[in-house]
C-alpha cells in the first residue's frame, strides 16, 4: 500500500489544527481508502495552545505526527525541513488555515500516479485582499522576468512532491532554501493545476510586511542577477548622462558667459539623486551579501525540541 504524507506547518493555529486533521483523515477514508497516510505537523514555536492540541491529537491518532521547533525558524526553513522528514512515497504541502483546498488532494494524487514527480498548485484567483493579490502578481512577474530560470507564477508551495524530489531537497543542504525556486529549477517537467485560493477559515495570519519582504529578497538573491546588473547598467547610464549634462553646461557657460547662471539647484538635485541611487544599490548589494553570509555559516535549517509519533 502506497503512503501519502501531508505536511502542515503551524504557527499559532490553535483554531485550525484539529479541524484540518479531521478533514484530511475523512478525505482519505472516503476518497483515497487504498492509500495509507500520515499528517506531519511542524510547529514553529507557537505561543498559543497549538502544541497542547497537537499533543492531544497525536495521542488519539497514530496518523498524526508532530515536530516542535526550538524557536521560530521562519516560514521558509520550517516547511522545507518538515517535507524532508516525511516518510511517504509522496508528500503534499498544505496550509493549516484551509486556504489551500484539501478537496484537490485526490486530483494531485491522480496526477502523481500518472507519472508526474511534482504537481504545482497555481492560484488563478484568490479570495484574499485584492490589493495584496495585485502586489503578489507584480512580484511574481518581476521575478519571472529577471530570473534565468522559468519561475512559476502564483505558486506558493502548495503541491505534491514525489519521494525522488524530496531526496533532491535533502541533498541540496541549503541553509536558506527557496522551495518554489527549486521546483522551477529541478522539476522543469512539473505539472500545474489551477485553483482559487480560499479565505482563511480561522485565526490570524502571521505574515507581515517584513516576513514577505524576506521571502521576496530570498527569491531575488537566490535566482536573479538582475539586481546587480541593474546597478551596473544604472551606474553607466547615470555616469554618461551626468557627463553629457556637464559638457552642455560647460559649452553653454562659455557661449553665454554673462547671461547664463546655473545656480545651485542643478547641483543639489544631482547630489540628492546620486545619493539616493547609491543608497538603493548599496542596500541591494547588502541583501546579496547577507544571503551569501547565511549560506557560508551553514547553520541547520531547524533545531528540534521534540517530535511525537515518529518511529
């Protein structure tokens, strides 16, 4: 009997963990009775009753497993590490808040049985905030246009991963992994299924501007050279433009010595413009250096505090 792993990352999901487990269990019993399954929760140091509820769940049902992180290792490292700990023939990454429709699990499994190693669930629409969806669309298109690897638009990680792909994930040994980029790079033959993202059923999202910015910068520094190339070409352009303007001012001053007064405004505008440009590209370069530094330190993805129901 083949085994399907469901991996669910958690952070302050006390209102959802029991409900999502019961929904997944009922789905397998009704629609996929020919498969064994496990539901692996990885908790990123929740501060509510999530861990207490997970312990109760694991005591009641051996299909439930839990990994408790020593601290919050971020929303990239924790799901990636959790996928690597699954034991099924394939693994499905699923959100705990029901934004990823679990009724699509049988469709993913069928696509997997057809021989597809990776099944990517791609959002074509979302019931989330329209402005956030717009910003996400701009981000995906920008990343796709700047990357040498064909990135997958509106793919959040929700999907199915064959055991052979998870073995590749383990071998990567990347201390700052970007799962969506790895799928685009190492599973170019993936299949995509479109879906509509649902509203969060309960609880409050832990995403904020800084966490989303971290993900955006990780993707840009890992899979694009565009930022550094933009700095190079931008420097050439600004330098060339400044030289042309300087020649223009010099000639105009020679030909209109008594009537032409440049004043301080062009100098101030030029200084502030160049200063802002330098600060922007210095910060961008710093993002690349931070990404390199994290990889050089090669710290573990996650340090476990406890695990339950693992053999």
